[in-house]
C-alpha cells in the first residue's frame, strides 16, 4: 500500500512537471524559489528516498518522527 502511494505520487509529479512550458520554469514557485528550484528540490527528494530504501539501516536510531 505504501509503495503504491509512493509510485502514484511520483507519477503525478512526473506528469505535472511535463506540463511546464519553457517560460514557466523561471516563474515564482514558493517564496524566493522558482518553479525550476522546486522541481529540482522535489526530484532530489525522490532520489534520496529511493536511495535510503535501497540500503536498510543497520539499526533503528529514531523510533518516532518527532525524535528527528
């Protein structure tokens, strides 16, 4: 179920990015970030999650998200 949700989110992201036209990349995204900045940040986040999931941690260091 979690994997399907992740796959759906990734597919939606790719579909959405595919609608961005040339002049829109430099447009406002969030705060001081442009659309290009946000797409780059989100792309990196997806790669980071995939990398972390491909290498299980040797031990659980934080048991709750709030501990982060």
